[in-house]
């Protein structure tokens, strides 16, 4: 009887083993089909087969890892995390599962858990180039650029013929100020792949940082030629062209960039700025307004639009935009100065004086701010109050002919002819042509009395 039970037990074990082997075999077949579906980019079919596969054999770690990768690629991060954990439970040393889990946690914003996952993988000897690169990315997100560069260097040493990794290493070296080493990394990446766009872009920015404009221009141009849709290549090229004084070329690059990427805001803002420099305020307004419609309401956009409208004579809109900028971004002396000018054009001299005073208070060492205030006070016929800010402007900039001329006219209106003549002569020496007649009149000691309507050379904005 005992022998019969023993035979029965062995038979049951054999049957169980046979069924297990059959499930494993079935799982292997399913896994092969899933791989084919993934190669064919049939994600839905691949997911369905992989789920059948792990149901048949829950210990098939690679199937769990592939399922996790599929889910992660489709942004189903919670499900991907569970799949990678199952893969590691089945095989704790699975490198794809370690990397996938860490990357999934990082994508979810769980930086502490992601860092722990990367460190666990390293402790278990999973030191693949991709894992080092992923850890570098996480460290950079945490502001640890130096540690990130060290991890990327390990990735490059493990896989020295990967131009993408070399380009990323170059970028990280730039982040820590190692420009020479960064250039070496970019050069090696380009040796391996002359069409590596990020390496061209990186080398361009490195060249900009140490002043080699020719190398910067050639690098950015090559990047834009290889990939005309790469906005970073166009941005870098525009910056280099503007720095080199190539305004026409910079404008052409802006238009080329926008022709391929109409929603690209930096290139549009550069174009608007270039049109301002060319005094084409009408087109500048159009470009700045497009930026606002596209959601770009930065300080530079608001103020650029306001300044352009001001130059077109639309003082009311300009004032509204300048005040909106001050409310959103805080005090700025140049904005208060522009507000003063706008109010002055509208004839509201009191408001102009108030804004010029704020500009002066925020930037007491800027002679322009003192001169703006003094000139507004002159227009308000408060000649006595105008003297001191004119004098302060000249303390900061003694050779300023315009300030000497306007101070001379202020003294003349105060009937203080001696100091008026002194400053009129200084203005004459600095080439202010209107000063000639004033010098002659004062020298001849012609008693003109207070010239309430004395002509003043208005400052150009």
C-alpha cells in the first residue's frame, strides 16, 4: 500500500513538472511572438501577448521587463512600475528592469525613490552605460551637475563609440565650466558621427562662451543644415550672428526657423528685437503681438511691444503695457523712464515727472535718469528744481554736450547769465550746434530777460 502511494506521489510530481514545462514552453513561444510584434511597432498586440506570457510563466523576468518598457513608452507609469518590480522579483539582477524601474520613478517625479533604485542597481553590479546615463540625468535634475558629469564619464568609458553619450558628456562638462573638456567630447562625437546635431550645437555654444565666433557660426550652421527643424541650432546661430554684428543674416535665420517652427517663441522674439533695432516698429508690434497670442507674456515681450507702440505714437496702449509689466515683474528704472516719456508725449508733465523721479531713485548713478527728470521739470517751467538734476547728470558725465546746453538754457531762464554762458560754451565745445547762437547772445550780454519759450534740444528716445 505504501509503495502504491509513493508511486502515485511520483506520478503527481511528474505530471506537475510536465505541466510546468509545458507552461514555460508556451511562455517562450508567446515571448517570441511578442518580440516580433514589438519589432513591428504593434504595441497593442505586443502588450496583450506579453500579459499572456507572464500569466503562463510569472518567473519570466524579461517578459515583465519588456512589458514595463512598453507601458513606460506609452506613459502608463504606475503599471510600468509594477511590471518592473515583478521582473526584479523574478530575477533581481535583470539590468533592463533596474534601469526601467529607476527611469519610471524619475518620470513620475519620485526623485528620492529613483535615486535609490539607481544605487541599488549599482550595488548589484548592474553598471550599464544606459544606467549611468539615466543616473546622470537624475543628478542633473537635482542640480548636481558635477556628479552627473562623473556618471556620464563612466557611461562613455563603458561605451566609447556612442556619439549621443559623448555629446551629453560635453553638455555636462559645459555645465560645470570645463569648456576645454567639453569641446574634446563634442569633437570626438563628431569624429564618430559628423552629422551628430547635438554635438554641433554643443560645440557652437562652447565656442560662443570663449569668444570664437567663427567656430560658433560654422558649428550652428552645420547643425541647421543637418537638421533644419532643430530649433536649438537656429537659436544658437541667431545668437552668434547677432554677437558678430550680422543683423541681416540673423534676421534671415529667424525667418528660416519660423518657417519650419511657427510656434518657436525665442526665434520670434529675436526677430521682433531685430525689427526694433531696424526701427521697423510696425512689424515689431506684429511679432510681439503674435508672441502674446501664443502665450509668451514675458517681461521682454511686454516691454518690447510697449516700446514699439510708443515709437508708433500709441502712448495709451504703451502706458498700459508698461504699467502691466511693472505690476507683474516689479520696479525697473528703464520702464519708469519710458513711462515718463510716454506721459510727456501726452502732455501730462506732472505724471512724467513722477515716473522720472522713480527711475532716478532706482538708478541714482545713471546720468540719463537725472537728465530725464531735469528736462521734464524744465518743460514744467520749474527751472529752479531742474538745475540740480542737470548738474548731477554732468557730475556723472562731464562731457555731455546736450546736458550742458539744457543746463545753460535753464540758467538763462533763471537770469543767471554767467553760469549759463559757461555751460553754453561747454556745449559748443562738445559740438552742439544750437549752442553757437546762445554763446553769442550771452557773450554780447544782451539783456533778453527770462526766455520762457527758450528753445531746448529735446532728448531723443
